[in-house]
């Protein structure tokens, strides 16, 4: 009799542990899904100094709008690879124009809260893109996506340094315009 009661308690304990584990897993999955941009919907937000004709102080940029912008490719090496990689996506400045940005400086913020400031002058001078594809493959959160700031390092020796390498933000969440 005592052995049977002990076995029942042990079984209830195991069931409770599995229930707790599954509940925690489902809650974490739901929270992670909410923090990640939807692959076919929101890619990032642009905030700050925007045109007065824009509705509010934040513009939501959706994948469809990004895909309609002219696309540019940059083949370059960088601080993370010696082999040339071809990145494609819109010019950073085209996306800023789409959002009605009016400023001289942007702060690019990643999903892990890493951030970098970039002068709009540099975006224009170097033809910086917001890459959505790497070697023809769409970027995802697992591989620096959904957007990645790419400078043409191979074309401009003067930007092959940590100052500019550190501006190569990936997994972009927000662009703040000043």
C-alpha cells in the first residue's frame, strides 16, 4: 500500500514537471514571436525627425514597401569575412526618404539594443544599403536579418576601420533620425 501511494505521488510530480515545462516553453515561444518582426509584415520602425506630413513620430516600414524600393547590390569583404559577399537591398537613403526623414544623423538600433550613429552624409557618400539578401538568400533573424547596414568596404579603403565596421548593424529594429 505504501509503495503504491509513493508511486502515485511520484507520477503526479512527473506530470506536474512536464506541465510546467510545456507551459514555460509555450509562453517563451509566444514572447519571442512577438519580439521578432514578422517575415511578411513589419521590418523596422523609423522614429524622430520626420516630415510633418507623416502621421505621428513613428513610421512602420513593412516588407512590401522595402521590396518596392529600387534595389542595389554591393559585393564586399568586411570585418567578419575575407571572402567577398554580395548583399542586396535598398539604399539606406531611399528608405529614409520613404519614411519622410529629415535629419543629418541616424541612430541604428538592433534587436539586442546594440546601436551605432551614422551621418546621413556618409550614407550618401558611400551608397550604404540596408541589405535584405546575402548572396541571393533573404536574411532572417538567424543570419543578420531582416535588415543589415552594409558599407562597400572593398570600394573605399578609408572606411576599412573599426569606426565604420562598428556601424554595420544587423538585425535592425529601429532607425532614429536626428
